[in-house]
């Protein structure tokens, strides 16, 4: 047995789980106490029919506080990739791994505000971890409440407790990592507010992988009277990061630190200064009103403004973006006989206007204009949801939504051959999205649930209007139906919790990329269908709780994802790929974590991630290698004075020094599949908190 295998064997046979240094001594994780907001239920997860997970702050920041990857990748069925330090790709049940453009196919809300743009793409990289103190994950189509998105929904919340305190922190690490954070929160008679600030920068492991982001957030809550609450959220984000680009297998093996090199058809990433430079401001306000004893309303309105600049290997893109909209829902709670019932009716409206220009990239400078477009996007949905608490602790949910999406593009100028100016309009067929779910709670320690839901994902604006200039008027929405059953509960009191779900998802009209005749870019088209079978399981075991012993807390947690996804009917460029494995999806992923806390304030964490080999092209002729990723963190936390606390920590990422790609380019032109991740690297920092 070699050294690496011995370490993994020891790690597997030791019981382990997620326990966090800031947790109180009482047990957390009792599913009966976890309240989720998904599907507008605001009820215990043990009474919520659906695959849903609540991610507490300590899990999100359990390792490297500068990244979302470590916390969210512990959730079975969820995979976050990072092709560059600022470039996330989020997939729930493999939903968007085939997308070349960041986060799509997943609907995201931040502080009740629709953070996903009307086109379906989400600039998740504008948010820092400090802006996401709690995350709720809904897996599978949730269009009956939230609209487009076959993958699922992320509900992000930045607000914490309403205590009076201030804090600051700093972190340093490999490859020039520097991170500075500060916050202040205050409670007053009729409300509270919180200010969050972050500044993170690094040089990056690879050439052209620099990263610099600064965020400032101000959130508040104000009690107008006994029946009305106002919540406000303001966010400014200034993001600038490099895009090193993918490598071929030979380049990946020879020198993974290099950026993509140039050729006669495209500039190299360094020469082009391939990067994203984006500044954005978001403002939102929510009004929560108890209209009568049985009727309440929650309404949110928001607006965003951003400038977007993207020099790339093939062109230079500059956008000015404005969007806004709102979401409202009315709740009617009543008893029909002895049956508790809640009706929810609401709607969501989003509108966006882009001034989008694509230029030649003249060695990192703006070159000749290729085309200039004005784009208007309108999306809307209305929904109705019913929750019925039947006798014998049976919970029934049924929902329905009506969805519309429209693109209007006015090409003002074009210098492309065979291209014309003028209007191009695309109104997608209205989508009616149903969901039915049932849960039976057998005891406080066991509940079984099942559901059937329909979903759809229209093409994003980047797929409708490509960088090479074509407009895909024939492109239609992906459509799918999902069936799932699951069980969740506890064993040995609340010490062991488990959540297991199996599902079958059938996707039609899959959007795939095809090579373009223009400057080596890609276009998109609908083709074929996929069959997706899966099992997702999570288990947490609070092994030890003893405040009088040296080792006060020890817990074990493991999550396992099995995805058997394949093309059912898929022809491409004269080839038949039916029966092939779905590109970009690992069949097996296992994540296990061990955390402990001792007397005196010392704590430690150890995490292991196994990701199976991944098919990188539709023909299944190229696979990434499976990898074993180990991360560790130790720290010391102590109350220095009555109102002053100190937290010192250090950690190592990729402890085994694995050579792997975290964020592959699928069906890549020229065989450039690989986005190398950093080898063994370290970080360390300190946090200070002061109670006012």
C-alpha cells in the first residue's frame, strides 16, 4: 500500500462529520428543527416534500473562506467548478456542466431578490462568501414556484443575528492571496442593519489567473408596526479577474501553469488580456405585511446596473446592462374542517436592457467594431401553490405556474460578412409548469416523500446571440420531467441524521454547442434527449459531546452522489451518440469530513473529496482522470475579554498534491479540455469580533 492509499484508508475508517468551531454545545442537525423556506412553505424540512437542503454558515466557511467550492460541494447532487479564480460553474444534478457560459439552468435568489438575470444566466461571482451567510438548495425542477431552471434553485441569505457587534478579518495564502473583511451590525428598537465589506485578490496559480474583487453590502430590517416589516438590501461589487483558458492534455502534463497559447486563428490569453471586468450595483426592498388574520403578502422590487468588459482570445466584448423587476406572493392560511391549508398566489416580472458591442481584440485593446446590438429581455411568471396538512401527518403540495420569455434584438451596426442590421424577435412558447408532491411523516424521526415536477430552461442571451454574431431564432427551451422519492430522518435521537433521494429526470430538446464557420467559436442548437437516473445521500453523526473532556466534540459526515446520465437520442455531425454517457457528469462523487473541537478553543477539520472520471466529449473518447482531494484546517478560537473574541486559523488545500482539472471545457475545439487546478497550497488568517 503506497503512502497516499494508506492515508485515504485511515481517513475512511475513522468516523467523521461536519461540526463547526462556532457551534454551541447543544446538538445541531436535528432535522425536525431545521426550517426551510423553499416552495414558500416556511416549515420543518421533515414536513417538506422535496429534495431540499439547508446549508448553515459554518459549512459555507468551514475551510477556505475565500471560495464557495468547499461548502456547497458537500451537498450531494451539487457540483461547483471553478475554471478561473472568479469563474464559477454551478450544476445541480448535472444541470449546467455542458454550458460554456458560467451559471445557467439554476435559479438564484439573494435576500429574496431575483439574482438570476431575465435571460437565465447568473453573475454569482459578484458575490463574496460574506454575502452568503446561509444557503438553501432545492434540487430538481422548481418551476411551479420559481420559473425557469431544470437544475434547481439556490436561495442565498446574507443577514445574520441582530446583535450589536463589529468584526474584521484578514487572510493570506499561496499565489499572492490576500483577503480583508469587515462587518458591523446594530440592533435598535424597531430594527437592525448590517454592513459587510470584503476585498480579495490573488495572482493565481496559472498565468493570466489573477483575481481582484471588492464588495460592499448594506442590509437592514425595520419594523413599521405590528403588521409591517421593511427589508432593504444594497450591494456594490467591483470584479476583475483573468481567464487563463483551457489546455490540451499535452500542455496540461508539460506545464499546467501556462495560459492558453495563441495560434493563427486566436490570440493567446496573456496577449489578449482575456479577462472579465465588471462593476455592478443592486438595490432591493421588500415589504412584508399581515393584511388580516389569514392573509399576508411579501413583495420585493429591485434594480441593477452594471458595466461589463470582456477582452477574449477571439474578440472584445463591452456591455452596459440595466435590469429590474419584482416578485410578489399572497398567502392565505385557513382551516378546512381540521385540515390546515395554505394557498400561495404570486408572480414575478423581470426586464433587462443591454447595449452590447463586440469588437476585434487588437492585442488586448479594443479593435474594429464587429457588431452593435440593443437587446431587450422580458420574462414573467404567475404561480399558484397549495399546501394541505392532511390527517395522520400527511403533507400534500401542488403548484402550477405560467411562464413567458421574450428577446428583442436590434442590430444597429454590423461589419460581418453576410450579416444585416435590423430587428430580430424571439417569443418563446408559454410554458405551464406543474408540480405535485406528497410527504408522510411516520414519526419525528422518519418521513418519506415523493414528487413529480416539470421543468424548462430557455437559452440564455449568450446562446441566443453568440460571440461570432449569429442569432439563433430557431433555438427552443429545454424541457424535462422529474420523478423522485426520498427518505429523511434521525437515528439514536438527533445524533445521526440522514437524507436519501432517488430520481429519474428525462430531458428533451437538449441545447448543445456546435462549431461555427466563423473564427473558431461555437453556435447552439436543440437536439435529442437524455435519461438521467440518480441517487443522492447524506449522513451526519454527532459522535461525541462532552464539555468536561479534552475532546469536546467529534462528528462524522459523508455525502454520496451517483449519477447515471446518458444520451437517449442524440445525433451530431453525422455521428450517433445515443447511449453514450452525458458529457461533464461524474458517475460517483463522495465527500467526507471530520471536524473536532477541544477544550481551550482548539479546533480542526479534515475533508476528503473523491470525484470519478468524467467524459469530456460527447463521443466518450476522452475522459478526465478521477482524483482524490484532501483539505485540512486547524484553528484556535478564544474569548479574550467579556466582549472580545479572537480566531486564528490555517489550512492546506490539495494536501495530497493531486494534479487535476477543476472545471473542464467540454467538446473543446482543438482538444483544449483542461483547466488545471492549483497543487498543494496553504492559507492562514485571523478574525476579531467585538460585542458592543
